[in-house]
C-alpha cells in the first residue's frame, strides 16, 4: 500500500510516560488530515535525527499543530519543550521485501538479513512483523550461512565495546534454577588468574534470577561502556548488566516476542549469545549447556547438536569456543533467587567451600576458560582454578570487583537482606530425596516474588541423595509479601517440589 | 511463565487519548510493586465487567494508587473520574495452549478454535500472537472443518442482527479498482424487486474506495443495528458500513495484522466474508470473484477453486450461495475514488445507462440474487433486473435509500463535490487503448488522497479497446491537495496507467 510521503511541521512537548516504545500523541484533526489512525507508524525528525513512532490520537490533550512525545521518543531524538519536529507517515520499511521473502521460505543473503535487523532495531516494525520473522525460523530453520549473517547483523546494528587486550568470557544457556550464582564464583577465579573477563549478563526473563539480578544484590550492575573499560583495567573481572549497553539490541526485541509465543528457536539462542559476546569483543568463550529433566535441554543428544552449532558458528566468526555440557537435572547449589544466591556465592568464596554443584561447576567453567588462554596446560585448568579458589585469591578478587562496582566489599553473608516472610516445608516421611523438579522450583520462586523482589526465593535444606527423617526441613520459601508467600506455598503443595521416597514401597496383606 | 494473580485497587481518571486498543497509565512505583513493565498486559475490573489493557508507566502524570484509562478502556468498562477499579496482571489467556498447538501444525476442534477467537476479540492477545495464528494458516492451511469452526466462532463472538424474513445479499471479494459502485446499482435493483437486502460493506483498506466510502458521499452509513432493522422494513434495501456494528469483530483485528504482513490467506478471506454475512442473518448470497491481470485473483483456475471453497463452506453453514466469476482485468466503469464513483453510479441509475462494465455487471449480480429467491425462473434474473433498471424503478429505490439514510434524495450527479485540483493525461499517439493497469490505478488514486479525501481519484476518458487520437484525454486525476496531486502525477508517469498502442509497430530501413 502506498502512503503519502508529505511531512508536516509540529511543535513538541514531552509527555512523561514510558510505553516501552516511542509514541507520538497527535490532535485528531491533524491525524485525519495526514490519513493517520491510532497505531499508524510515523517518522519523526529533529535536526537530522529521525525515529519511528506509533500514533495516538486526542481531541483535547494537544492542540492542532502541536504533538506530545513519549519519554522513549524524546530520548531518541533529544527533544525538549517547544522544539520543532517534522512528522510524516512512515511508509514501508526498506527491508520489507526481504522479510516477505523469508516468510515464504526463501533464503536471505547477508545484505538482506542486515537490512531486516537494522529496521528491527530502528523500530520500523511492530510485533506482528517481528513475530513473522521469528516464526519463519520455526518453519524454515536458518541455514548456517543465514545464521552467521544474523549474528553479524545483530552485532553491527549495536554498540561494540573494545579493549586493548584479548577478552575472555563464560556463559550459560540457562534453564536450571540456581545457576545465576555460578558466574559470581567463576569470574573472580578467572580474573584472579590475570585474564580480562568483563562479564555481561542479563536479568531474569523466565527464571527466578539472572546473574545481573544476583550481582545487583551486592553492587551496581548498570555500568556504562566507559566505566566498564575503565574498571576492567583495574580489576580484570567485572559482573555487569548488558541491558542498557545497547549490545546487539535486536536481541532484546526478539526475546520479548519469543516469550509471548513460547518459542525459543535454537538458532536464535545461539545468535543471541554469540552476538552479545562479539559486541563485547570476546575472543575466547566457554559455553555451559546444562542438561537434565525440565532443563532447557533435556536430552544429551540435543546438547551435542547444540554444542556443534555453537562451535561451527564461533569458528566462522573468528571466536574460540569450548562447550561444557553439565548436569542440570536439579537446581544448582542450595538456593534460588537473587539475594539467596548472592549470599550462597559469597559464603562459598569466603569459606572456600560450598555445595559441590556450585563450587565444582564454577571451578570447572573457570578452568576451561583459563585453558583457552593457552597459559594453562590442557586438562590442568580445573586444578589451577581450584587453587585460586582455595587460597582465597578468588575471594579477594570478588571483594575488589564489588568495590569497583560501588558495593560494600567486606559485606558478610549474614548481612544480605532476605525476604521477611518465610515458610518451611518438612519431610512427610523418613527416606531419601529422589527428585527435585526444576520447573516447580522456578514457579514457586517466581510466585514468591523473584526476581523483582530480590529477597524472594527458595532455600534448600536437602538435595537429591540426601537422607531425611520425618519432620526434617526440606526447603524454605522467602518473600517480602505475605500474600505472595501464600501463593508460593499453595503452588509448592500442588506441584511437588521435592520428592522423598522411603525404603518401603508397599506392604502386601 | 507464572505471574502473580494479586489484584490491587486503584482510583481511575480518564485520559483523553485513543490508542487503538485499551491502555492503562500507572505510576512507576505501583507497577514495580506489581512486577509490571511497559507493554505488560493487565486485567482491569469495574463492577463485574473486565477488560484487558496494556500498561504504560509514568513518574509524574499519575500518583500512586491512581491510574489513567485511555478512551478505549474507559468505554469498554464505562469508567468515569474517581471510579474504583481493580487491576491485576493478566496471566496467560485460556486459549494459549490451543494457539501453540496450531502454531505446531496440529488441528483444532471447534472448542479450541472458539476459545482462541474469543480471546482475540477480548483483547487478550497482542499483535505477535495474532500474527502467529494467521501465519500458521500460511504454513498449515486450515482444513475444511477448521474453517467452518473459524467462521462459526467469528460469528458467535460478535453481535448478530436478525430480521423477520429471509435476508439476501451480494458481496465482491474486491481487488479491482472502481468496483465499489457496483453495489450502489445492484442493491436498489434487488430492493425494488421486493427482496430484503440490508447490505453491509467495509471501508477501503488497500483499495481507493470501499462501498461504504462511496455511499457515504451521498448519505450516512454509520447506522446502528436498531436503525438498520427499522429502516430496512421500509426501504427493503440499505447500503451501510459494517464497521461499528461489531459483526464478527475478530475479522477487523485479523485484517489489521494481515495488512502488515502482506498476507491474505484464502481461507481467512472466506471466513471474513461469510462470518460477516451470517452475523447479518443473510441466507442467500451472491459472491463476485473478479479475475484478471493485477486483480486479487489472476488465474481462472484459482477463481474456480476459491468458488468451490465458498460453496462448500456456505452449504455446511446453511447458507445458499451463488458465485459469479467476472472480468477484472481493468477497472470497473469509468471512475475510481469515492466521489467519482458515487457520481457515476448516480448517473447510471438516473440516466438508465452507463459504462457496460458497471451496468451489465450490476444487473448480472442483481439478477443472480433475485434468482436465489426462487421468485424468478432460473436464467431469467438478468432480464428481470434489467427491466427494473431501465424502467427507473431502481433509481426511485435508490432515492428512497438515500433519504432513509439521511442524504439528499434528489441530488444531481453534478452536485457531487469532486477534488478541486485536476490534471489530465493525454494520449501521446494515435492508436488504441490496449491495457489499463489495475495496480497502477489504485496507487495513483490513493496517492491523490483516496479514500480519506473523498474527492480524490481517477476519471477515465478511454478504456481498453477505445480508439484515441494523439492529444485525446486518457484520464484525469482529482485531488483536494496540490502536493498530493503532484505525487499522483509523478506516480502515474512512472507506472504507465494506460497503454496506447499504434498500428505501426516499427519501421525497417
């Protein structure tokens, strides 16, 4: 459909609302004259800069000849009260034909892929078109060249942060509760070895805690690119949130729609992780793929296939990658939720011991990262890493990192504030823990308020293989809201979180 | 992902903005406490009524404990200043599992289909999920049972208007410019024969004029259900806009997303037409499928297949249908655009003659409709219809209809206001018109301002087969905006609208 390209001049005011994407409020009469209706896309220009926005109409809130810009739009263009802007109907994005091609199942070249991703990042598309792009990947899986194009395009359409020396990193595909704290232990080990590891991570999307949420309990994580470059020189390691750095920003837009559609195409996951790392100039990367019942990957054979995809793509993109396939059949460590996990990580580093699923895993990941540097003989990474952990060097490094990121370096584990309200489930019988349900744990911790309520979560007193007596505590739910705690308790009762089985299975008459 | 179901109480104010879908502005702090971010969906309740809304955040525009409702939300719930509302995170729609099933290519039962359509109509889904539902039809074509379920569900989730006697109707699948005026001639013929034909039609979406746009030049078309039932008793025929009647409202939501994705699945088109007609209690229907170059259907064999789909579905739904496959290889009649077409229809009825592609087509469609009543012998419809047209009875009926709908019954064709600015293209050589490009005509008429600018459009002076001399006028563009006229002229020059070919093709030395 052809839309007139006529632009008109308006005077802007800023409307102090945040809608998630740029919004422009126009007088109904102006909109009618420009053939615009609610939801129409317009291009707004101010002094050379331009941004797409969605139209909202009003009879009274703004006069003819004036428009209101939402916070997102004002920020994009640097608008203030009284500035003159030009508004014109947006027309079709330049990549539209390529998008339709992909929906029909045709393959895209790098240039076509780039043009789509560029338009996605610029806000040219609504959710409908983004959903179409992602669904086309469900129906016509990206071939490996298309995937490389996608990753490159995602990097090129965002900010790149560069360093003066090689950058190392580790990253988990996630999907197992309690995993957010592994990096809190692994990163200080690697940094104390002297490697540069300015780890960026995300906040939780569907899990009870992302590494960024957990680290935020102890320090600031919203560092700017400049601060990261500056502080990394000193501490070698950092644990920051990638969210506002604009690294591969297409990813955040895709994740939002994937969540709505409950889809998580493998190729898009690989693109998400590798593009964010490339944007941080990471050259050597360890990928952790937890496998197990109710984890993201349930079958070992799928883990191998996914690992292959990571390895081939990394090679094409000039990045060295090692993949660790780890056990993900129950939660990692003894806690789930930002504050509980931060406390557990701190305790492990301070006491030089902790749950094996946390400590051994972190040491393993750190060791592999160190092996990638070539400064540790192959197969020796783990023992080097264990030495750094056991000697207390990793804890010293963690204190440095907390301090650099504006936290209190000598914070004691018992000073970490947990949820005010608690409830403890007890074992109904004598026996052994035979199963902990990852999905149920996640559901209960989120119902209790995690990750928004940092003090909310689940603390385990027993894990698989532990022997328990009748009445022994199994796990405690924490929350800062009584009603959320109640909801979490009711879910925990309904979906059995921990299974305890006695020795006696049944009696016969 | 599990979302807490906690509801909170707020005091509402109405924000005079129209965003196309319900919007709720909340204080950032309240939203944070409820784990809501911009774009989160909430369920808003007021006295038993409830509606979904999208969240927008503000620091200053609304205090804690208060919320602002957009016009759409206020209308849905009947909200006014100071009313108490309950707000809770929306959670997953009940039909979500069925939607995911369809995306995976599994077939849906009637109950599953109904639950999806119900949630679509209630606003439970965003564009992403609607796009997924429509795209799933591209990849896994609806089987005929699913299509019947879809049509029934679309009817059941909207308003039904019933009459005390059998209802007749005619409808074109569209796609050929100039077609909007055919119903203006056909409906009065059928009504003057005594059949009940309260025709509802749509406004233009991608064409330069829908029948509702064209009729609106002469009379009101936004009648209420009550007015339609009342007036139809008197005039037998009506030409109204279906837009605000809430007939099969899912369709409007689907069309909006289909347009964004440039998809128009056949099955969805059949569902759209039949559901709207069933909601108007239509029992006998003539469907017009124009076929030709750059029409919606280009190949005769596809027209036959589509006709089969209409006929089988109508039979399953208890509706009698006749399909007319008509010539759509060039525009219908001599004009394109609301006012130009209204004028042409009025002239034809008043003068009892006009362009054959208009008059013969309208008579044919009217005749087939009359045959469906059983009151005209098979094969005789056309001659009965021609008699009603030629005797002036159809014109008298048209005057009645215009008057009933609040227009000026004795309006003269020359009183219809056309675009102020015009430009006429002339033949560059002596020869014959061999081709008129439907797509180019549509583009030019829309660039000139149609359908929003009712006076905008294209008037033809010659059509395919006409002999022209060098300098003879070929077509005139009308517009109420000089700059739009210029844009239309430049497009008309670039995409040749009319092809004139001379007798001499080339000379040899």
